[in-house]
C-alpha cells in the first residue's frame, strides 16, 4: 500500500469514528473531542511524563495511556470494537487497534504496523493461565517497509504473579514475557504483558515495528464488560 493510499484509508477511518463512538460499550453518545483533549494536552513526544489521575478521571470513557519508548504518555479513547478487537484513537489522529490487549494495527504514529495474523489463539492469554511455555507463529505487515507477512516465531511464558500500579492503584496480575524472532529480518525482541484474572491485559510493553521504539500501554479506565 502506498503512503498516499494509507493516508486515504486513515482519513476514511477518522470520518467513521463518530459513528463507531456512538455505540461504544456502555458509554452513551460520542465524546466531545475538543472538550476531552482540552483536558489532556500531552502528545506522544517530549520528555517523559505520566498521565495524572485527575486527567484520566476527567474523561468518562474507556481510555489507554500510550507511551513510545521513554517519551511522554498520552491518552487514547476507545472508539469501538467487537469480538475482542478494540479501536483506540485521539484527536491527534492516532489510531491503535488491539486484540485482547495486543497491538495489531496502528495509524498516525511515526512508524506503523498494518496487520498481525496468528495461527491459533493468542499464546499470551493461554500462558497467563499457567502451564508450560506456549510456542506460536504469527505474521506482520509493514507497508512503510514494503514488507508483508513477515514471520515471527515466539515463545510466551508465565513469570508468575506480579502487581502493576496504575494511577496509584495496585492491580493483581500475572506477568507473561513473550520472546520473538524473525527468520527473514534482523529483528528479535521480548514483550511483556500483565494480565488480570479476567483476561484483561492491564499493561504491556510491545515491540510493534522493527525500526522504532516499543509501545507501552496501560489501561486507565477499562472498557465495559
């Protein structure tokens, strides 16, 4: 996909967001983006700084905190989703799609991933239930590199109980580390996921692109179950 076509697709996505937002979980009506992002002025660049409890509490919708590398944390709001897939976005034209907490597509970031496909279920959620490490394969698409179906062989293993602190509150989770390597690119990494008893990934550090820093995500306000 060309860069021009990618921008057209993202523009269409942005136009569709108000419709998606109107039916998002138990949230009533579409957010007032000007009001919401007037409350939170942080971008995904600049010096490291966390979203505050006051900023997060001011947004009455499901939200994620997003950080690239050691940059400043920003807020994205749930725009819609179904069957485990969730679309998060901001007025700054950032869009992140997650599937059970895993990043599978992005737009508007300095580097983007276009798709992730699995053979079988997501091994992270399976590993969080205990037992031996889970081996898996997946393929990723990167339009900006003109590389598609890049294979990754991964092993996900539970590291046991480990609490995470989000907005000053300790949350009981199981930590799962997933180590991956590509046979066709010079790319290997280890991601970490902190999974709650219900299967919600409360926090994660994910290497989503071979040429950019990892994404750190944390759930500030969880979606309605």
